[in-house]
């Protein structure tokens, strides 16, 4: 059994894929802690185009980044996530017991069973006062992870990332930060990636085989969502 | 150049994945013809649980199958899809010019550039008067396609299916009917599968490399959606 430390799952980033991961993991009883260097949830949606209409989120002929963020936050709320805003994750290390320790830029360590990198464009940092085009590689961009086409290379059946210095399992990448054959940087793909990563995290943390719980038919899922 | 016949893309099924495929393909200027043996759009959502709440569609803390169907139809409407309801696709054959011909159960042939199998549970048929449990394999279940775990095996980077009697390209499977490593039968995965199949269909029909058009930034996409 993996030692889960302070959080079942630590998620770096708080964009749409990260927010939906809270919900997916919550369905199976896992609690997430999200860390984002921005001062609020939503990632690119919140910062780059909070009011600009998006037309390609399934089921929404038109939605703003702000509204999508608000709706994903509301959907995730019953899963009781913890948020740390305005902080960057600068360090990552495998620890004993199959777990991970991340370090924040203020020195705070967080022990966790799994880490999901959902940093979006946030593999890069924007220095204070710089334009959106003047990005420099951020801390995560400097970690020893396998890369492809500028993204973190993942196994598209599990969304596990490969850390080149340890064979330890439990490190994932989803959303615009990840890359795999056929990858398209769409918000809707981030949702799918969060769902498949959830199945592998469940296997990793509990040893359970991935049997999917459906919200329409599972009483337990409805109870966890406060819909009992 | 592939001879596209009567329809750029013929989609078997009209559930959520199929409806979102209309929109994704429409963004790139392709027009779809959907054939479903049911008398309306929505697939399982419309027939099995039109009023039952679903909690795991991203961005919707709660939505009924009926409302989701209505919203996906509205999102797809600017792409001018054609629907044939109450008919089954019973035959499939590769034709000259790299195209496909499907045959309906009333004998109607439809020539098309690509075929997407989005049959959901509809690999199976329910005989008249039978219960939901009394399913028998339908026509698609008898086609010579590679299978895995009861689904149509696809390449998860393109969602192409492999027809065992021809090397012809342009046959796809998405949604609950398809299978690949890590596959989870979630509505949201069907959306992702539709988006990635769209990129491969674009490459197949036009030879264009998959450069993604974003609805927030592409004037052409907005014009096609009547949002110019």
C-alpha cells in the first residue's frame, strides 16, 4: 500500500483538466490537493480568455472560460479539494513507501501518493511584467522527465509520465502539458486524460482493478457527490 | 483524393460521440450523414435514461440524457448534418477511389469518403418485444473487423478500425463500440475519440497535416459555426 502522506493526489495546476480530475478521483473516494502559481482556478481559461467564447466544449454551443471554470469548480466541490494558489511547485522526489514529495517555492513540502502534472502552458513561467509571448521554462520544464514535441511523454493508456531517474510509479501528466501519439491540445482531451489517469491511480493506490463506476447507476458514487 | 460520394463521412449511430463528431468534422468543413436504427438522436442517452441524471459529463454537475442530446444537437446544427433514423446499416464494402459503400436494411446504398462506427451498445440488436437484456449480435457485430474485449479494436492515436479483408483506410470506431488499451466507456471519452478521429479523417480526405483549429482564435471556424 502506498503511503499517501498529506494528500491522496497532488495536482500541479488548476486548469480544466485538473479541476475535472478532482471530480473523477473523488468518485472513487480520493482527495486532491491542487497547487497553482496563479491566484485562482481555471488556468489559461481564467487568465488568457475568461470572457472569450469557446465553442468546442462538448454540450456547450458557447461558453466562456470563466463560466466553464465556475461549473467545473461546482462539479468538483462535493469531492472536497484543497487548493494552494500563488505558489509554484519547484521540487519533486520519490520517497520511501512508493510515495512522492513535492516542494513549493516557499519551502513547504507536501507528501502524496500520486502526482498529476496538469501545468498546461505552465511548463513555462512568465516573468513579472513580461508579455504572454515572453515565456521562460519553469521548474517543471527542468525536471528529468521524458519529453516529446515539447510535452511530457505519457503512456496514453494510463497517462503515467516517465521520470528518468526513478522507476517509481505514480507520476502522471494530463492536459496541454502531456504528449502522446495523436495528442491534440483540446480542453475535452484533458477531461478524457483525467478519467484514464484516475483508473491507473486507483490501481496504483489501492491495487483495485479498473471497474468503472457510473454516476447514473452507482449508489456509492451518488452518495459521494451528495446526491444520495 | 478520396471519392467522397454522397457524404464526406457516414456515421453509424447517433449517440453523444456521433453527435459531437458532426461538430468536430464540421469545424474543418466536412459534412456528416448519420444513420441510426432508433427513431431519434441520442443513442443510449435517449432510450435507456432520457430523464435519469448523469453526473460525470464535464462541466455539468447534473444533466439528463435528454438535455445532453438536445445540447449536442444544437452545437452540431451549424454543421448541417443529415440524419436517417429507423434504419440499420447492414453492409459495408471498400469501393474504388479509396471510398466506402454502406448498405441500409431497405437496400439503399450510400457512398462515402469515411465511415465512423459509433454504434454504442448497438453492436447488438434488440429483437422486437425483447427486454434490454435479450440482445443479439447486430449486423456490425458480424463484420470482419478486428476485435478486443467485445469492442472494435482501434489505434488510439487515430481511432481507425482494422477491416480484416481490406487494407483500405478511412474506417473508424469511436464511443462505447471501440476498444483500445485503457478504454473506459464514458461519454466524455467518446468526445475525445471523435476529436482525434477527425484529425485522421482530415488527413485521409485532404492530405492535410493535423493542425488544430481553435474555436476561440480561428475566424474560419467561427464563420463555419455561424459565429463570424
